[in-house]
């Protein structure tokens, strides 16, 4: 299996992910997505949106603000409950999350630890020019609450009937005690969340439905089945709002770890918001003529963790023959940052002209690259390493019969295709049928 160091090195070398503020020595656990990283991240978000909003009649989207009325966090329980137990090593002064320790001593130097105390993970700041208690606001630790507080707005304006969901993608912030493992656990990250509102009593059915839907999404996008598993939370692990929760776990280099959580949040959040806001957040059921607070099933995925899992799953160091090897990312074409690369076989005017024409046409549809420098073999390998699924080469035959070769990244096999057939050829292979 690939190591995290190899992934970090590839990400930096090829422009996927850089350390934040690197020229100033960086900032712990903060990362910047480079030109290829941002494309890949956008692809993941678009594919999630497509499967969960565009293709579903029962889910609509939302983009709520990161800063919210602080009452939201009182009602949601985050101010009182969203905390991890923390302790410091008396010898080396390192700080640890107590619930992640095997034994109650410093894992680094074996030193004695201070008594554990609870540490709230929410980032605090001030709104406006006066920095006093009345100006305190928080950076949201989950996108979910923006959905709950808009439940009535969305339900009424979109005239939705239960069951229906609201989906949102956006940044969340947690002052994690022990961030690490590259982009796996950071203090600023992006979530893709759905709050799916259902009639109480049907919640267990919908919980199963969403577990199945979400695991299939990863399979469809090429994650190997043996690297995914579903793990149910024990009662002692459940978040303060959940009746049941399962994690979809991925086999990361540091071991099985959470990729996505799918929780049954019951009517906890809407009940709390109704109580704290004084607004009526019930739903009127036309069929039973009753008013009630819906239950909620919540599939909650991390964009950054998904991207990391896709990269790790796709990575291969391939020995081709005795002194020939390549690094190749077998990314699903829909996830690959660059869909195709166009090459003139040689830097000859008539080949360059034709290759540029093809490139200019393709870039209206996808992110594509044009490359004329170095041997064709080297150019293919450069694309293999960033996961570009198709290499399109213009050669002398192109000038005679308008055909090009299309090289498949995984098999390295080439087929000859008429120029007019390039777009349908790529389209068929890039599109995902969810
Ligand atoms: N609204 C429910 C919720 O936020 P969570 O299990 O705390 O649940 C959901 O987070 C997902 O968000 C996780 O499965 C993970 O993918 C991502 N996530 C959470 N904390 C993260 C962090 N510190 N860094 C990166 N991703 C994180």
C-alpha cells in the first residue's frame, strides 16, 4: 500500500496540494489546493451534487452562511457538548486527545499526563468593532445547522412533502486538538451534508437507504470494495444528537478511519430550534392531518477525506519491465483533474496546428492539457502520474485521414479514432451513470 508520505510528495510535486503559507513556514494542519487539487475537489463536489440533488426529485440544495446567530449553537448543543477531553504531557508539554489514547500516559515520551479537561472545538471570533461577549460569533463546526434553521423556508418555498432532503456543501471549522495525517483531520475542511427529513417511525428504513446509497456512490466512482467498510457506532460513541450512527470507513495508510458518517439525528435539532427560537418548526402531514417534527437522517461526508481516499485508492507504482516503471493514478475519469491531454507527435508545424485545433475544441467541454515538450513517452508518463485518462496524439496519419490515436492510461493501449469521434468517445467514458 502507498504511504502517506508518498501521497504528500506526489501532491506537492504535481500541484495537487501545498502547505498553507509555506513561505512563512506553514500553518499547522492548513493546506492549499493547487491547480490539479482544485479541479479534483470540484469534480468530487459536482459528482456528489449530481447523485444527491440533480438526480433526485426529493432533495434540494442550499448554501447557508458560515457565521450564524450564536443562539444556533446554544440550541444545537454545540456550546455545551461539542468538546473533546484533552490532557497535556507534564514532561514534553505535548497535548493529547484522551479518548484516542491506549494508555493514560504520553504516547511520545511516556511522561505523566495532566488531568483531562473538556475542550470546546468551536472557533470563536467577534462580529463588528467591539470585542466583547455580546459580539462573539462562531465559525460553524458543521454545515448541518444552516439546513435545520432553514427547514421551514425551504419546505414552504419548494412545497416539499416528506420525505425530502436538503443538501449543502461548504466549509466547516473545528479547533481539533490533534489534527494530522495530511488532509485527513484539519481545522478548516469542507463537508457535503444532507439532512433528510422523514416521518417518525420511517427513520430506520431511510437510515438503511442512505447507507446503501452513499456506499454505492464510492463504488461507482471506482473505490475498491475491499477498502471500504461500514461500522456501527457503539452507544458510548454516539454524538449528543444521534440515536444511531454508522461510519463508512476507508482503509487509509494509518488504518481503517472514518470517511463519512450517516446518523439518525431523530427530531433532536428541530425540537431544540423550535424551543430556542420560539418559531413553529412542525410539519403538517396532509395524509394524517397531523402536525409533527420530522425525524432526520444525515449522510455527512468530508470533501477532503474523500479526495484523499480517491488518491490513495488510485495510486500505483507500476513496474513495467526490468528498468521501466511508472507512477499512475487510476482515477475514475469523472474524478480525474485533467480529462485528456493532446499531443503533436513531434513539434512540427502542421502537427502542432492540428493538435492545437483539437485542444481548443475540447477545452470548451473539459479541463484538458496541451503538451509538445519532450518525447511522447515522457509526455504520457507525466499525464499518468496525475491520472489523465486519455492521451490524444496527432501524427502524420492524422494529416491524411483525420484520425488520431487515443491512449488509455490504465492499459496503455491505443485506438485510432476519427477527430469527429473524439468528443463522443470521451463523453461515454467520463459520464457516470449513478
Ligand atoms: N453534521 C455531522 C457531522 O459533522 P462528523 O462525523 O463530525 O459529523 C462528518 O463529520 C464528516 O466530516 C466526517 O466523516 C469527515 O469526513 C469530515 N470531517 C469531520 N471533521 C473533520 C476534520 N477535522 N478534518 C477533515 N474532515 C473532517
